[in-house]
């Protein structure tokens, strides 16, 4: 059976990424643990990405409220606006938008950083000096993205709901306490748990893809650019795939319950 080149390339890439991921789990529990480097990466990945996430969440909450309100008014369901916005943000919009922002900013940054280190032979120098480059460079970054992205998504939820409150008061008058109370009327554990779970998976996918593309970068500046670009594309695609799988699993759980 003859396999076409695109399919062969895809299977080879999937296999190499799987091996790379397996090595991450092997190295994760082996000493020595690079806590200082992981904390440094948490700062750069979490704190440095916070302004962009806040701005995006604020705009999304405001736009969602302004565009949804006329439709709800026409059906006489304006009082449902806080619940609709809160459920939409927590379930889907905030986690996915935050993940896509991080895939573009963090994924490309990791891919370019490790790719340039690969090209300039800094990774080879680390191996010669006795430092495990995979543990120092890959494990710390993947853990940082896995831990920071859920926190960024939760902050995005809060800012989005606050922006929705401001949007609702453009043509109305509702207190913050009442708006917040109504926002959480239809939020249950089955809404929050899958949303938090998939942000951990999003962060892991973004980190592992960015590190994989950087560590396998080809020689030259062109290879570094290609690694950064492909890291963004693949990480964004994996975000959508993971989101689809988690949504299907949560719906199945809801049916069973």
C-alpha cells in the first residue's frame, strides 16, 4: 500500500511529537528539579501575558453583552442577559480565546527561543557542561504553561463578567450585586469543571508543541521562523481538537447523570 507524502509526513510528525511527550513524563519525576527556572517561566508566561488577556476578555465581555441584548429584548428575556453571558464566558469563550492568545504569544515565543538556542548550539553546550537541556528547557516551560493558563482563563472570566456589567449599564441600570448574583444562577459544577480541565490541557498542548518545534528546529534563521510559525498553527489546532473532545465528554457525563 502506497502512502501519499502528506499522510506520511503527518504520521511521522505525530509519532515524533508522541515520543517527545513521552520523554517529558519520564523526565518530569527525575531529579534534579528546576524550581527556580520554572518560577521564572511562570512569571514570563503568566504575568507578561496578563495585560493582553485582560484587554481581550474585557472587549469580549462588552461586545457579547452589547450584541446579545437587542435579541434578548425582542424575546422579552432581557433579565437572562447576565446568565447567558456568564455561561458563555465560563464554558467556552474565555478558555478558548485565552488559549488562542497564548498559542500565538507563548507558543511562538517558546518555539523561537528554543529554535534560536538550537541553531546557535547553546543546547549542545548545555549537554557538554553536564546540564540536562530537556529538563531545564522543556519540562519547566511545559509545567509553566500548564499551570498559568488556567489562572489566566479564570482572570479572563472575572474581567469578562465585569465588562458585561458595564455593557449592561450602557442602556440600563442594574447594581453590581444583583448582576453578579444573576450571573451565577445557572453556573454549576458541570459548567466550571470541564472549563478548568480543558485549560490545563490547553496549556500543556501549547507548551509541549512550542518546545517540540523549537527543539527540532532546522539550521538557520529561516528554520527558526518556520518553527515559531508552525508552533502557533499546530498549537491552535490542538486547542480546537481538545476543546471538541472535552465538550463531548462533558455532554456524555451530563447525559449519564
